[in-house]
C-alpha cells in the first residue's frame, strides 16, 4: 500500500492569472484543496517540493498529508497542469480524503512469471492490452500497482482481471467487458507471416483454372508441350518456319 507523504503548504490570497503569476515568481506553485465537507481553499506549495514528487512518477495516485500552517489534511492529487514548453508544474488540484472515503484511480499493471510462460519460451510476444486498470479504492487501501502472473500461459493465451488478486475492499470499475483482458501471448511475427503466406498460396491454388483431359484451351492460350490438344513438334525438334538456332551452319544454295 502507498505511504502517506507530508508536504507543506501556505494559504494563498487571490485567484486568477495575476495572483497566480505572482505566486510563481516567488518560487511557489498555486494549488487548490477541495472536496469533503469543507469549502475549496486556495493554497501554494514550494515549487521544488512539488516538482520532486511529480518527477518520481505516480503523482496522481499518491496520498499526501497537506500541512497548512499546522492544520493537516489528507489529500490526493487529482490534476497537475504542466507548462507546455518547460514541462514543469504550474498548478495542482488536491482532493480531501476524510476517514472512510473512497477514490476512483487508474492503477498501473506489472507482470511476473515470464520465465514460466511456455508461450514466451517458444518465441511468443507479450501483448499488453491494459497498462492501467481503473479501480474504486478505499483511501486506506490504495495499491501501488496490480501484479499479473504470466506463468503457464501458452501462445494465444490471455490474462484477465479475474486472475489478479485485489486488496480487500478494492473493486474494479465496471466496463462493457465482463472480464477485462489485461494481456495476451501472441505468435511471433515470423510465424504469422508464414501462416499468411501459406493461406494466400492455398487460396491462389484453389482459384487456378484446371484443364480437363481432352479439353481445348481458350482461344489465344498456348497449350503446354505434351498436353492434350498441343501440336506435335516439327521434325528435327524445330517448329515449322522457325529460325535456325544461333551458331548453326547455314544451308548451302542448291546448284542449278
């Protein structure tokens, strides 16, 4: 489960672009705290503190104890706005999480058991269908990640959310898919290409015309030598009217 980290904040006076710009000029990031039974409260946090947590990753699924002048409130970030040029945070939203509250979060999925997957050993490729699963989690039981076990999966085998153990009280947010597919083992590209080529060759053979014995080929089509209806070769092996082979001696003119 995730640990609660503490971050200091100060009350912020004024809202809008002007006051927010002045807050950033002083080395702070403007933020808002909302939700629960209290009103929304504008605050500001140290830029270096917020940037450090954002750079560590998983910021939107971390629990924080926000210390506002000695008053501590458990919160979770719901949104962080980044500067389009510098990619640094410029604003953050924090949601209060009172005792007994639940929150809807996208939790990342990790995998284990690759060495025990027959499909992967045979050259199969892991196809990740869902990198994250949306869950409804009690505030006290937010998992850092879900772990899917690939052991025993053959090529074309699939891993579903029903095979993943969830913490107590954590529920999957319902989707159109009854049992969400997380990953599958697919055949390597070389095998797929071979199967496709074989299928195309079989289809071409099935569509090729077949000449029955004694059947005359269509007009303009040349019959293969030795095939029924083909003209016999001329004496000497050359067709009538054909030019002599290259290098053959010219025939002497007849004497009168």
